[in-house]
């Protein structure tokens, strides 16, 4: 399995190449990586009644009746051991948080995302301070690639890229108000959730909701075939990754929320579109001791990047492709360094059920 470039290597990269827009171009560090395991680290590149529920963001939430289910996947090493867990009732957003919703949060609070903040030179000793500019990682498909081990062939750290400017300066959200917000780091998602009177889902809650009450052992959250009646069920990458996206599903990047069919709980985009942050710290296997409303380990550990703090991400994104990235499939996990926003990561929120 391929790995993700470590945070500590970012300063090496910065010393050797410029940033897009000030300079940050495509990095040339030759390390194997698979976006199917998560997304690029920023610094590496540089029993209640069922009804409607909302938070301060006014997003419709779906009531999910708790129960016992099988968590994980036998197809992926870090999604094992597969085991049963029990989940209590909860509410979950019917779709990913959109640009319009995030804009309302920023307007109400004045919040500044991680991608928009100045970088502290003390965090990057030996790096030219002129290169430490606010920005984020943007998928930039090359004309050709030399194998799929070097992800920096298709990722660029773009100065000025943020949730408001998804591709960098000059890009806007016009016409994308109903697309999922991207370039959000973990703390950005958590801050939004707190403002909305909600929280981020645990990994177990997320998977339980994604399975929609059916297809416990199926390959995909909707069944065992990629398409249903010839129709795409999620926004993923078609064609030859990463150079040629045939856009058979109609989209090259993010799609408006609720574009694809909902699952058995009437939840949208539980696979594809954007990765979604979960509250669990990432570790490369499950601890099966806690089987009742598990909240994950107390700390993060990724053997590929032992020094990095990572949280679980779920669902895959518009970049998932069976040729390279299969973690949009049922039970699969992703991981992300908490301060590394990209243009294929977003989130949705959940809310506890409080008995009257």
C-alpha cells in the first residue's frame, strides 16, 4: 500500500521548488503515495419521534435509528478487524455542508480558515519565509505521468487557494453555492459544527449511516455493482487517472449536493464527491474492545507518518477511481493530517438525540 508524504518533508520540498502563484509549482519528491488512503497533507506540499431537525445552519437532518452493525472491510488492511458495534440514535445532515452554508457561518462569526491564515516560520525551520504563504492543495491533472507512485505529479500547493477560491486567486464560488465546501481543515469543520449546534460524526456513526440499513457486506454502499440500471451512483473519477477524466457521471470536480441518488436513509453523497472529516483519530487498525458507540483511539498514529496528527476521513471523493483509489467503497477508510486542507475534502455534521 502506498503512503503519503510526511509533514517534516515539506520544508525539504520548499527548499527545492517554488510555490504556484508566488512561485509553488509541482513538487518533485519521489515518494509513493495513494490518495485512496486519505488526502495529501498540507504541509507536505506546502427514541424520539422522527421528523425534521436542523441546526443554526438550517440544514435538514435525517433521524437515524440506532442499532448494531458490522464495521469495517475485509478488503482493506486498515479497516480491520471487521467487528460488530452498536450505535445509539442520532441525527445527521442529509448532505455535505455547502459553500452557501459555510459562507453564512463565516459571515456570522468572522471565522478564518486554516488555509487563509499566515504560516508560522517557526513551524518550518530552514524554509525561506517568503515561501510560507497562505494556501491549500489543489488537484491539477498533468498531461502525462510516470507511474502512479508520485502524487506530486497531480497536486499543487496553490497560494491563495481557500474555500472562497477553490482553484486559487481568480476562482470564485459563483454557480457553486450548492456544492460542498472544500479546503476545510479539521478544526474548520469542528468550528462550523459547534456554531451550528452539532458535532462531527464518529467513524462508526458515519459508516452506519452510509450503509443505509442495507447492504451490510456489499462492495458499494448501494450494492455489489458500480452502476444501478446503467446510472452512476456517486461522483467519482472516470477515465484514466489522473490525466483524463471522461466525466461520464457529468462532473470533473465537485457536484452539487443531492445530485446522485440517496441511500436507504435518504442521505446523499455518502460515497464520492468529497472526503468527509470524522472525529476519530486515525490508527491503522480497529481496537475492538469498545463496541458501544465507539469514539476511536485517544491519539493518532500512522506508521507511514508517525509524527503526524491525523483524523479519519470517510466516503472518498471525485478523485476516487478503481485504477488508483478505491476507498469510496463500503467500509473503506481515509485519513488526513488535521491542518492539511485540499479541494477534495469537506464534511457533514451530526447531532445527539436528547430525550425530552
